[in-house]
């Protein structure tokens, strides 16, 4: 039985005050939620500490949206995995397409971030996904396979057991265009098969989340698919009601 996960990627949204309000609202609702679902919120760095404190001991877990490549030192503006972990934060999103697209993240930089995450006990939520052009030209399988092989295949078997993968087709992020449940399933099954080449049976246990315009009204159909174990939610994670509504998609 794989973990069911609904993770909220707040991106560069909410002031600390708004973020705290949002997480309090989520906490109020969690009592009525399905207990088998793991909820993770990923606020900006500025309120990670406060959100981690407020949620400590509750069913909500906290993740960062990135971590530095290096352990410490003269890297102005960076935040290390050690700093993040010291706040009681357990997860870190790595390889989000916005990081790849706007900040030049590559497999090489992501491997370094992965090293830092594992060295500090953070669980990576590693994002993969193709652009519209790559999908339309039929390159989607090669693109996603390379994103997995170049980074996830560098992990040890023991590290891999903790990893979470998120499939986020770039064309579906923030666009309102959601992949059909069948398109999601097709790619999730492909990802699991790819993972199994190196990690064998352990791949059957890896949570693979779908991300890209997930809303309360489409979550149920997507989550019903065999290889979809939850969602990484952007826009809809900024409203407690929608975020919790997506969790109900598992029922
Ligand atoms: P979206 O973003 O739900 O707003 O499409 C998903 C993500 O980028 O993680």
C-alpha cells in the first residue's frame, strides 16, 4: 500500500501573516479529512519556521520549495538543507519546472541538491515533466526518462526508498489545462517502469504525484488511477477549502 499524498506548493505567494492564516485554516479542516492522506505544505522560506512550529504534532507536514547545492559558506541568498531541516521541516521540492526553466537547474545542479537533502534527512519531492513542444513532438518519454535516470538513478537503494516523484507536465502548470486521467496514468506507469529498471520491487512503493491544475473537481478522477498516488498542488493549495477538497478526491 503506497502513501497517499496531497502536497501544496505555495510558490512565491503569501506573506508570513497570510501563510499562517492559511495553514491554520487547513488545520481546522483536517479533523474531518480522510486520515490516510498525508498533507504537506510548502511555504516560502520566510515562513517555513513559523509554519513548522504551528503544525508540529499535527497531521500536516512541511516542505521547502528548494535547498542550496552546497552545505554552507559564501553563497549569498542561498538557504541550506541543514538550515531547513533544523526547523523541523521534512520535505523539499527539487527540480520543479519553474526552477529548471527560470533558474537554470539541470540534472548536475539537482544531483548536488539531492546530496544535501539526503545528508540532512530531508525527503525530496522530485519533479519531472515535459513541455508542450516535447509532448507534441513525441519526445515526452525520452525527456522524462532522462530526468529520472540522470538524478534518481544516482541515489542508493536506501535513499530511493524515501523519495517521492511528482509528474508535472509543464503545459498543465498554472494554465488550467489538466492532463486527462488517462494521460497521467500512462506517464505514471512509464515512470514506475523506468524506476524499476534500477530499483526493482522498491519502485512499486514509490509515491508518484500528479501536478498541473489539480482542483477539487478533477482530483477524484485523476487519483483513482492505479499509479497516481496523490497530487502536487500549486494554485489550488492557496485556499484551504480547495486544498482539503482535493484530499477528498481519495474517498
Ligand atoms: P498548479 O501548479 O496546480 O498551479 O498548476 C502545480 C505546481 O507547479 O506544482
